[in-house]
C-alpha cells in the first residue's frame, strides 16, 4: 500500500513541521488525511472542519504553500511524489497546529461596515428590487462569500500591512454599497477608504485566484475605489 | 515577502512585481536624468562631456534597460487603469499579455535604433 | 490619513498616470527617433532650443511625474519599510519638490 509523507504544522507561530505516514487511498481529500492523523496517529492534533462537503469553509488550511479548502482538495491533485505539507492559514494568529484565530478577520468585516443598515420597518411593504438591475447583478456577483478566509490568507497586502481590511471585508462592503435598500452608503464608503482600506489593494489578484467560490474581491475593491472617488468629487465624502 | 512563491506564482502577481520594481527603478533614475539634462545650462560642452560618458557599453545597456522598464511600467499602468475603471470582464486577463507585448515591442524598437 | 485624503491621493495618482501615459508614449517615440545615428549635445540642443511647444509639453510631463512618483513610493514605504505618518509625508513632499525643481531646471536648460 502506498504511503503519504505528510508534514503537519505543530505548535503556534514558533512551531515546526512534524512528519506523519498516512496510507494513500484511491479517492482521498486532504481533510481525510488530517482526520486520519488525528484519529490514528496524533490525538492532540488541533484542526477545524464542519460540513466536509465544501459549503462551510471551516476546513481552510495551507496545503503545499497554498490556501485551500481541504475537504475539496483531492490528494491526487496536490501530493506530488506522495508528499504533502499542511499548515494553518497564513496572515492569522495560530491558536494551535492547524487552527487559527479568526477574530481579526471578522473584526475587519465590521470595521468595513459590512453590516446591512435597514431603512424600512416591518410596517413597510417589502422592497422591490429587479434582479436584473445593474446594482443587484453587481451585488449578486459578490454575495456568495462564506467568510472562509482563503482570500485573506492569500493576500500579500494583508501580510505587509496588518491594518489592511482585506479582500473579504471589502468585498462584503461592496455588495452592500450596491444594495438599494441599504441606508449607510456614505458611512460605508468612508469606512473603506481610510488608512488601510480599498486603496491599499494593488490588484495582485491572489484573492480572486484562490477563492473557492470563484468570487473576485479585486473587482469589488475596484468598484469601491470608483464609488469613493465619485463620492469625493460630488462632495458627499 | 516570506519568499514562498507557491501561492504567488500567477500572472497578475508577477505583473504587480514588475510594476512596483520598475516604478522604484524609475523613481531612482529620474533625479539623475533631470540633473544630467540640466548640465546643458553649463553650455554645450558640459552636456557633451556627459553624453560621451554615456557612450560606454554598460551605460548604453542600462539606458536601454531603463526605457524597457518605462515601457513596462506604462503598459502595466494602463492595464491597471483598465482594471480599476472599466466594468469587470473576463477578457481583462488578456490585458496582461497585451501589456507585455507592448513592452517588448518598445524594447525591440529601441534596441534596433541604438 | 483620512478617507478624503486617501481618495484624493488615489485620484491624483490615476489622473497623473493618464497624463503620463500620453507623455511617455510621445517621449519614447521621440527618443527612438532621436537616438538614431548617435547623440550629441549640439544635435539635441539644436533641435530643442527655442521650442516653446516642446518646452510646455515637457513642463507638463515633469509636473505629472512630480505628483505620480511620490504617491507610488508612499505605498512602497508603508508596505515594505513600515514607514508611516508625518515623517514619511515630509520626505515624500521633499522628493516631489526635488523632481519638480530638477525637472523644470532641465526643461529650461534644454528648451530655453
């Protein structure tokens, strides 16, 4: 039976890789490998998963240097010469082994004003939003984000500038800027144009390259840059 | 940069590296360029002395290099303007190929002229 | 920097970029033409001295560069050097002034 040589990160930021030997199966994902290790070889291994079918984003880790959903990454695609390197998501504090502290990721979501600001009450009729309208189509292009953190882990600007709001938070802000029911447009544009906001994006497109849902935070951030510029020129900012 | 290229080895990222490094090189070069031209204030002879210095092969090669960097930075910059200002479309990926092509053409044109 | 400041810098960078795109295109074309058969001060200055149109063109070029380069360097300073705040602003303004002064001096030297 073929065996995989798997290097798994142990410890916190100042940890090291530990090698495990895992039986290679016919149809196997990286999550299967991690689960095998935890169940049979190292019960103390810390890692996260939930749905294991590519819907929740909890299992995101760094596989051979690249951020991916481990439940949707087949060994056949990544294990060259039967070797694998598995580490926690980059750009986030490490709690232990493969589990990262996602708090700053979600804090930045809030800082970018990624919350919907209602303008109607239950007494009003439901809003009528044509799904084919430009703003709705634009918003729809970005709303499938499930907050997995892969884009954030892939972004160099996040690595270079710890205050940078990051692709996911900015993408969410853009979907709300395009939501005609939302009432906080100008505050949101101010929130995303600050010191470490949308203008810090240099179009590396690593986020769009890696997003498991094929979203393009780069496109959303470009939209924010245009919207902020228009707002300044119109005297709204 | 941590130096791990595995996640970064895709076209748009390399485009960024070229754009940033070429911009840095140009920013360093320009004060020298302006100063050299300003030598003409001291009269033709001063400028000629400088021009003779630039005839050295290494300097000529660097000049060609600077022009290629300028062409690369400008073509890359136009690509960025398109990405930031135009509505997002799939063909924008080929903007990179276009920018690279234009840069190459400029470099060749100058190489032939020099 | 405030949102207004950041947005203003972004606009200035893109606007100067658009101006520079045109200037650079013309400049490279002219240079490829001019270097044919070697360069000499007499040749260059014979063509350029007294040319008000070209002087205006290159003055605009210099101004656009003096705006564009420091804003670009700002991102590099913040991201790769961890340099922020007032001292960075001062340094960048000084660099802009350097480019403007040396550049306009060069325009004067070559075209006046």
